[in-house]
């Protein structure tokens, strides 16, 4: 396959998957706006040949469609899948050794290869300020590397086979960073680099870090893949690329000899600087917080280097394709890691981490006529204690009974649970715990709460398919809109604090209770704009689950505690924007108008359809 990014782009162009942008484009907001417009239309990969302020070209939208992503890895995909099957389920190799011998050969042939020479020579040295300093959103704190491969080694077991390759965002300028000498490294909890830094901190020595940018697209994908224990990202990079990951060392730093760019530096114990804001994948800005500062040692760029980038924002974005690719490669891994779990779907429309849909098993009491969640509750705890799944806030889990289920058929799956959930028994909270670093709905950085909705058994209710009369003309909460069967959105006054919210929603619950039982509508969502929330399922999933903290923002009609277990007759989620939450991402209208010049007849992108 491809030995470098240039080969990939040439192949995409030969097959009609690439458009060149010849005109000068500004890395400040403009390149990101062009990317978003092309991505939204399902358009091609882009090669920017004239980046203002930089001699380097830039490429984006390589993974903009799942079809193009599969095309890029068409020659290696099947072999890598076979390796994943064996790693996820070693018994398969023992039972059918000849059938799986190819998987072992694939992995062996892809082991990283140390090679002499490479990128780290004086002729290739550049500065941070020479790079395409791409800023995607108006309030971003500066320019960021959005497709980095951040490399670090375990100080207790140095060497490439015990290394970590992760995609942690890197801020190149702005804030208090000294130009060309310092950059910021932002990593979330549950990340491999954090383990390495904790060890070097204990030793009182700096952590050596290399940031690779570009190279074969396989290296980029390997940096975001959750892998089975003992399978190195560097080996997966080699398998996906069809060529070994070639590396060397320079002054103690690992150098990818196939990368377009390499930034080396050190993170010293206890040294942080403000990093952010940054427009992130939840659709909001992650705000400014202290994160490790990396003291830049050297920056290298190979001759003719191309800077790959993506744009992060409210889903779907290009990273949606990353998620689909990873699921196709590692889809069975969760079954091996948590026996009894059939499927876990991190819902992209809700920003991935806030919302999980899961299918488990219910085998504890097959002899009992009383069908209720039991094993599902054990599995829910396992899911919320596993890797990055532990960052979720909402988990909806059930088991198949008389009909097959698919968590990716999101409306059907949620309706199935709402038809069966016993709201006085099946809601389970975890409070004062960890959530996603990028989620500002909680009580502080990395802190918030979780809730499990576990349903199993016979159908308990028919879900409303119109707004029930009981929810119309309620004082202070009007604009009732049906979101989907069983869920209605109400528009409330602007959120002014939790004490006021408690009073307002207590009055709302009393008004609904006084109108009689409302069994057909188990879930009510309060929004600032009920019409927007109900317009699409994606709007509902995004608004309801990114703007609420379960412990603080879930209420209920006839809600209360029964022996420390919270119960209600109708769940109410307050999804109004709160003052402590981060602002949503809004594009600059002037920039959006300015890029029109590239889409007119005769311009570089004028011939593309639907743009």
C-alpha cells in the first residue's frame, strides 16, 4: 500500500477521490470552513496547494466518507481483521491453527523496523511557526494539530514495543506558550501517555515525547484505535499500511522515518500552562485549563511534506468515519472483554462519550417468569468500568428477548427500552464520579455523574405518538413537541440556577400529576428551544445528552427515594443550557461568505456537485 501520504493522495486523485485547491487560503478559520462545507456534502479529499503564511501544502477530508476510508485500506483490511479476531479470541487460533496461520504472519511481517538515517537531519529542521497554523473556530486559543500521532515510551520498559501512540491534541501557539519553544499537550483521563508521565514524574525526570504528523494514513488510524492488551499501535500501523513502521532515534527521541513532520520535546514534572479553548467533538468549546507544556527540542519536515488536518465539531464530522472504521475492525472486542455483552454503541450524534446504547444478556434466572434486569445490572457496571466507556454519562441497556435488536437503529432501540422500563425500579445513578474531560455539563473538570436505564421483560406501555393533552398549555413550559414515540420536548424559561430550576420543575411535576397518570410518555425533555430539539433525532440526542448532568438535571413526576433508590412515574431531563457549560460552536459568517469564491464556476471547487 502507501509508504507515505503523497502516495495516498496521488492514488485518491487517480480514482476521482481528491480535489486540489490552487488558490491561496487562510489557515485562520478559512481552511476549516472549506473542509466543513466539502465534508457536509460528502465531497472528496482536499489538497491545499497554497497555504497563506506557510510553504507547506495541507490535506484534509481523507477519511471524510466510510467508502473512501475503506478504499484507502482496501489491500490490507481483511488481513488486519483476521489478526484482530485472533487477538480478541485466542481460542480460535488454537482450535483452527492452520486457518489462522496467516494472521500470525501478517502481524510478524508488520513489526516495527529500525532503519538508519531518516528524517532527523539538519537539512530538514524547521520551526513551529513555519507549519500551517490552522485554527478551526473563532474562539480557539490558537492553532492546533488535529491529526497528531503522539509517541511516548514506558520508562520502566523502554523501547518501541512498549510505547504508546495516541491522538492527543497539540496546541502550537497562543496563550502563554513561548513561540517556537513551547507547545501544549492535552490528553484526557484513561490515556496511555498519562501512565508514562506519572512514572517519569515519580522518577523526577522529563518525559520524552515525539509528535508525528502525516506519513501513511494507517499511522494516523493506528493512533486512535483501542487495541487488545499486548498488541502495539506500531504493529497495527504496519499491518494497515502494508509496510513496517520505520523508525530511528535521534538524541534520545523516537523518529518516524515515514512521517511528513516530527516534533520532539520534553514534558517536565509539574509544569503546565493554560491550554484551549478548542472547538471539540461534543459540539462545544473545551475551555482553558492547565495541561502539560512540552518544551520543543527539534521540528523536522521531510522535503515536499504535506500537513494533514481535520476539523472537530458537532457530529457528524470526519472523526465519525474513524469511529465506523474502528468498529468494523474491533467490533467483537467488547464481547471478549466483557462476557455477556453483545454490543455497545457510543452514540456519535451525542458526541460519543456522553451516551451509550448496549445489548447484554439476561441469564441469571431463566426459570423465573418474572422478567427483570439482573445480569444487565452487572454488565452495566462492567461497561462503566471499562476504558473510555467509563467516561459515559448515560447508559441505556437491554437484552434481546423475542426480537433481534440493533443499537445503531437508535430510535427503535430507545423506544424498545421505553416500552419496557419500570421507572420505579430500573433507573440507577452513580454520583460524584468521572466523566469526559471535554464534557462541561458536570460539576467540574472530569467530574459529574452517570445513570443507567436498564430494561428487560414484557412490554409495559404503548408510547404516545402525538403530544398528550396533559402536556399542553402548561404554565411556563409551553411549545410541546413530539420528539419520537414516548418522548416529548417542552420549552422552558432560561436556566437561572439549580434552586430556581428545582422550584420550576417541582411546579411542572405537580401540574402534570394533577392531570392524571401519563403512562404513554415516560420521558420529557426541557429545552431552550423545543422546536430545534424535536426537529431531528440527531438534535435530540445532541441537546439532551450533552447539556445534562444526570444527578443534577434529572427530575421526575412523583419522583422520590424508596430506601435510597430514586424512582418516578415520568423522567424529566433538564437539557437547557447552563451558565457553567461551554458555549456551542458557531462559524464566523464573514468567513463562510468569503469561501464562496472557491465554489464558483472556474474556481478550484466550482465543478463539485452539491456544494
